C-alpha cells in the first residue's frame, strides 16, 4: 500500500483534471497541540469546487480537531489555511463563517420553540423598515433553499421534534443562506437511518452541482465511496493518504486508517474464573428485550451494535440507574436490587458512563472531590473526612493512572478529555470493583490515552475483574474483547468468540444479516 | 469564555465573597459605633441575637437545602405551626416536654410531606413549599384561632429575657451551636460533600451512587424539625404561642442564606459565610434601629445588599451573560468523536 504524506494531495490533482487548479480551501501542514498531547502533528487537505471530499480516520486521529480549526474554534500552532489561495486566519467562529466555511454538526443545536425559518436566520433576521421582522422574506428564502435542495421541510414548523436528519438539513439551509462555499459535515450520518443517509447524499450532490465543496466525515466506508470523489485519511494526527476514491479499495482505506495490522493482545491473561455477573432475561420496555448473559472473573466481554441499539440502556439498568421491567441481575450468586446504583456499588459493580460530562464527573468540582466521590467512606475516619488521607489517596490514584493535572483543588474542567476520563476511571477503580462496565471508554480522547485505557482494562481483567466494554469502535472491541455480544434493536442477536470476531462479522450481526445464527 | 476559566472565576469569587463579608462586618460595626454611643454594648449583642435568632436558626437547614439546588419556602409557616402545636398541646395538658415532642413530631411530618413531594414525586420544590407554606399556616390557625396560649413555666420563659451567658441570647446561642454542627457536617463529612455534588450535577451524583432522593427527603425532614423547634423557642421567648408567629420570615431566611454566599443554583458556598451573613444582618438591624432608620428604608438597603451578594460572587458569570448571551446559544463545538 502506498502511504503518502500531505504532499501527495498535490500529486493527485494531475489525475483529477476536472477540478480547478486552485482549491477553495487549502490546509497545509497544520499542527495543533493541547498541552503535551499533539492532536494534529501534520495535516494537509485541499477541497476543490464541486467536490465531496471524504475525511476518514479512527477516533482520535485528529479529524475533530481539524474540523474545529475550520470552524474557527481552535487555531493551528503552525501551518496555513487558505481560501481561494489566500491565507486566512480563522480566529473565531464568526471569522470562519465570513470566510465561507460552514460546519454541520452531527447533532445540531436548534432553538426548539422557534420555527425552522427563524432558526435558519437566527441572529440575522431580515428586518422591514421600522425594525419589524420580515417574516415573509425569511420564509421565501428558506423555501427557495429547501426547494433547491429538493427537500420537503415546513419552514413554519417549530424546530422541536425535528429529526436529527431534518435538523442537519436546516443547518445546511442556513449555510446556503450564508453563501457558504465550504460545508464541513462532521459525522452527519452517525445517527441517521438508511433513507435519511440517501437523502443527505442527494443533497450533497446538489451542493456539488452548485460548486460548493463538502468535507464529509464518516466512519462508514461505503458512504465514503458512494458520496465522495476524493478521500483523505488521517492517522495519529497526520494526513497519511489523499487519493481519488475510485483508486482505492476499502481494504486499502482501512489499512491506511489503522496503519498497521490490528495488533491483538500479546499477553495471555490469567485463567478465566467463575461467573460473577449473571444477567437473566432482562427486559426494559422500548429499550431491550430478554437480554441474558454471564460475565466471568478475568474476562473482557464486548457489547457491540449500532448507536441506539440499547447497549447503554442495558448497562445502566444493570447498574441501577434505570429500572427494568422483567428479568434479574445476579452478582456472585446474590440477586441485585434493581434501581439502586448504591446497591450495585455495594455488590462490586462499577459503571464508567458514556457521557463523561453529564454523568461521569461533577465538572465544577475539584479533581480530588471527583476522584473520591464514589468512595468517600474509605477516607472517612470517625465520621469525618480525613483531609490528608483524602489528598494522599486521590494523589496516589491520579499518579497510578498518570493523570496530568495542576493541583488537586483545580476544577476537573481544567483537564483534557483524556485526563478527565482517567479521573472517572480512578474514581471507580479505587473501589476495587469485581465487575466494571465501561461505556464508550475512549470516546473523544487522544490516541495515547486511549492505548493507556486499553492497557488498564486488560490489567484489570488480569487481576480477575470482569470487564464489560461497550464501544462503537469495532477495532476497540476486537482488540479487547474475549467475546463480543452483539445487540441489535434491543435484542442480543449473536455472541461471537474472539477467534471468529472480525469487523465484518460484528457489523453483519449488528446490521441484521445472519440473524439465523442468533445466540 | 471556556467553562474552565468560568470555574476559576467562580472559585476565586467565592473566596473573595467570604472576605468581603468580613469587611462588611467590620464596616457595620464601625458604622454602628460612629452613629450611636450605645451600639458598642452588651445590649446590642443580646437584642441583636434575640432579634435575628429565629431567622438565623432556620437559615441552617435552608443552607443545606439550597446547596442541593432546592428551596424550602415553608420554613416560617412551619415555625408558626410548631408554635401553634406547642401551644395547643400545652393547653391540653400534655406538659411542656410533651408539647415540645409533639411539636417536633409535627415538624418531622410536615418536612416529610415536603420531602416526599420534592424527592419522591419529583415536583419542583418552589411550588411544593409555597403550597405547604399556605397549608402549615392554615393548620396553625385552625388549631389556635385568634387565641394566645401562655403560662409556660417561668424558668423557660427566661430565654426571652436573660442571656444564656456572655450576653448571648438563647436563640442566638442555639444558632451558634447548631452552626458549628452544620459547619462540620457540610464541610467535613461525606454527606456534606454529596450535597455539593447533588447541587452541581444531580445526575453525576446519582451515577456515583449518592442517594439523591433519600438525601433530599432527609434535608426536608430536618428542616421541618428545626423550624418547629424554632417555633417552640419563639413561644417561650415571647411567653405566648400564636399562630401568626414568624409570618413572612421565609424570605428573610432565603435572603440571609444567599447573602452568605450560598448559590441559589446549588453547590456553592459555605456555612461560615452564612454565619457571617447572620451576624451582619443582626448587627445592621440593631444599628439602623438605634439611629431611627425606618423599616422601609432598612428593607431597601437589605434588598440592595442581597442583590450585591448574588452579583459579586458571580461577577465573571454575570459579565459574560450581559455581554454574550447569544454566544452561549452557538452550537457545541464537539459533536462526539475525535479529540
């Protein structure tokens, strides 16, 4: 496989004569570090008129940081961004907008009580003489844009209740009324149905026909091949490949993303022990049905499936966050009371939740208080928190997990995402759980920390902890799990042992093929 | 402004607010001494404490409740109900101790009602406790009507006349003892830390195994008991039990707590701030009264101080809000995945 650096993007231009010589958007050799972590060490990308350009890479490869640079949220430490060949500084979101760049997020934020048209024109509503809002003009412009996109969406309806797909369309309409020429779509399809993805693909076609350039980020390679003319691959903060999509096979793409053969765990862990967690016919109406599985000491079990399949709900039901309607959970032979996180904790279960900021941490509290929040009893002496012991204990755990922090009393918001996640892990590990459930443990954290988290989970398994990993990243599941339970639409459809596990087998089960082999 | 720097501004603001309270306290004392020759005297300590005593005591359970992001507006009505039950029971020959126990039990039941509706049913505490504010006072009126119960043992009625020691009035002394307990519980125990966690992020607290509902329920029960106890103290202090006791004090209680630096949004502030706030308000009232500032003018001044207390600890936040509300509405910069 030919792995090339950013320069080969220029090389491909010769083959792509249909594009203008001058890209609308040029990013060349930008870098960006957050503290000690290099999020982007050398990324280049160029977008041409009428092009849909795929950007792929594993989580943590630097795609989102690149998007934030284009959105004006982050500024590159070095390197250059050009619009029509002219260097620009995207110092703020407003500057990015003025430069003609619009970013469509996976889940747009809209004002639920305002109409679609009002949302589109938020902050710049046209006025009539006398200062009254010119609603007619607003509606007309929105209708024109929506017609052009060939999308049916009522401009007068309130945004509340719009599907994510429709919200994205509204954001695209907004971009068009702003005369954006570069549309950056950050994983727009992650939460869309197949039909919605198809509609989005048509919209992108229309945008291309109007000479706009689209940067399309997705983890789904088939979409990349269907929608994009060229692809740039990022890995570990570098753009490692830029080529016409037609010249690539999906195998080549995957190899470029991963950069190596996916390394399987070398160390053989201790023998797998007794059943510690047993879930029997767990059912929660509307979310999951008849989920049964067992977790043994020293075992890492993966919970795979599409976003929204019900994995998080299962984890939270086991831990007692939500109640379930039928079934039972048993820990080491003892039935577990439902609906009580404190009971689950007493039984030795820990849950590292998916939403770190809302559920994992009290963001405004200090690092120390967050580390200790789930285990205050252990630093309490005669009813009072022993200050010195509390500090020493949290320091020990932060050091053990190699958290980079300033002072214990700093609010946890001062930490990077990866270090915040380590604080969550520290909080749970110091309870010495016998079952630990980790829900998307490496989402949004850097490559280095990600590897550390993986190693940590493996060490826990070695020490005899039963680990349940929920991850939407297949490489992560394949790397860690001894077996993978695949959840589809709230049902456990297949159990795949490590030997038989591959991206294909998991995706096939998650998406609905091979159901006859259901476990 | 990032949430990071916002957090820092807030943390610094709080440190400054408690120092600011000390400065205000000194200023009040200097003002009082300058304006009135009788201010610097033991009578000030005694009557100031007597005056602020009920508000001060009720401010403590209120502090905990506001720390968790809730509120209890029924405190003053519970004082009235405690007073009425105490008087009613005493009238019906339960003996003074029996009457006290019955009043405290009613406080617990009333608090449990608040706690049940807020913590279990999940109703907004402001609505629930406005409801019980009316209800408790109504029950008090049904019990006592316009009558006054008096004739408590003279030894107990001393608390309205004589200091307990060092010129401290009984209710104020009771407040100080209770405040010491509250200070330890809030700042030195796991329970206290959980209150802050609940106030700052209820969900994260729940995910960390904190029994959020049980905690809130307990706080309301304790509030009911302490407010009923305040009602008993009121009866003895005034040597008579009437159903109107403490009417309208709930807002003074909230004001004292907020002035002490407890954030109305929960999760911020300290007991020492509330103690300083109580002392300041008590001394100010004495000072204003000795120099004949009308109660209307006093209210304007207290109102201004209260606003100041909400604004100053949150200067950074307030400035941000005034400047850039719209920016807060901008879409989140991260929509999952990546760095």
